[in-house]
C-alpha cells in the first residue's frame, strides 16, 4: 500500500522539479521549483502512473508527489482557466505554499 494519499484520474498534483546550473567560474547553483499536473493514470494501489502538464504534455512514471488534491473538491474549470493565464516560466512556483495559495480560491467549500 502506498505511503501517500491514493490518487484518482483527474486529481490535481504538485511535484518538485530540481534545477542545477554549473558555471565555468564560480560555484554551482541548485534550486527546487514546483510543477503542477493532472493525473491521467493510476496503478491498482493508487499511485500516479501517468499525468499531463497544463500545456498538455503527457508524462509517464511515478513522480515524487508533494501534494495531491481530489478533483471533486476543486472548481476544476476555474483552476484550469487560471493556470492557462499564468506563465510558468516567468512566474514559477518557488514553494509548496505558493501553490497552495494559488489553488486555495478554487477549493469548494
């Protein structure tokens, strides 16, 4: 049984992405940003098997998910519209708290 929440197709997922930059002269830099995606496939035990980015790029595999939100608890249409207006390259999610703050207005009460 997975140690994390059980995933379902259509759920909203957040996972860390790590970036490493190596300079010729000077120290290297590493940073972590958080990517968002929609779950498109799960294993029998509820682990993420496939997901799609907001740009429509499909991925297979099991990312290290940091946050998983059931799609029934979200205004999915509103969240997708807000994500579409956002430029992930100009304004990346620098922390899990930034993602939570972005998603919070779309959580159904």
